[in-house]
């Protein structure tokens, strides 16, 4: 047992227990899952600082605007700006706090920031795994509902006609726009392997959805 990691994880759990929780797709359960995936990936990637990775996993969504907010593309940068002084205030060494802040800033799909460290690459992969598989499926439609979006476009649910896809209006459009492309965007071999397995859940779902809508 790594007592340093256990101590810091307890601190992060306490931190989130004292904050209001309004988004089930980005709550402490999400952070726990990201940390679990990140640690699994890190076991196959040399050179990662597990304490930096733990801090980044628990604080990567520290600032979490709604998906349809104009601030959404800035969320990872805002989270990094808040996380670094928070971590140093909690007693993390400044260089580790900076490393965690970079991983946080670079984790977002929409931010388009190149991850420059092992921790940043691992965190990005671990967070993207949350968008795939059964969990990703649930989170996709949950988030679409929070934005008052429809499940799919009634006349062309899977976007076969070549229409312009719009995942703010239709949750199912998010599959083609982002989710189905994630496995090949992974940085690590283990992240890619996990993503490809989870991708099968989404493709099976889409096939069954199409079949049921045509019955």
C-alpha cells in the first residue's frame, strides 16, 4: 500500500465531499473511475508520477461549465488555474502542482492542447475512456438531456443522409462527431486497447438502435 497516495486520495475525497454536486457525469464517482483507469494505464507506461496523476485525476473538472456554455472550451484551462494554487495550499510540492496543472489543462478534447508529459497523456486517455462503453453511453444521453437536446434526429437518427450533425440538438449525433473516433486518438497502447474494447459497446448499441427504429 502506498501511504502517500492513500493520504492524498483521502484529502481529495474530503475536498469533494464538502462541495455541492450538480452534475452526475462529472462528479466524484467520475474522478474515481478516471483515477482507476489512469493507474491501470500508468502501470504500462514508464516514468509517470502517480501522485501528480492522482491530483490531476481528482481535479481535472474543478471548473465545470455546462456543455452548452460559451466557457466550455476554456474549462480545462480554468480548472488548471484553480488547481495549481489549491494543490500547493494543500501541501503538494510546487513542481508537482505545476505538472498536475499541465495534465489538467491538456486533458480536454475541445481544448486542443498537446500533452507534454506522461501524466498528461495518461490522464487524457483515462478521461476519454469515460466517453466510451456502457458508462460513456449513459453519460452521453445524460448530458444531452441536461442541454434539453433530443435523443436523435427523427428522420435520420444515425446521420446516414449526409446532413450536418449537431450534437447539441441530438445526442446520438455525438457518436459520429466524437465518440467513435476516440480509440485511434489515444496516446498509450493500453488506453487504445481499453478504448477499442469499449467502442464495441457503442457500435452494438447503434446497430440495435437502428434495427429497433426500423421495425
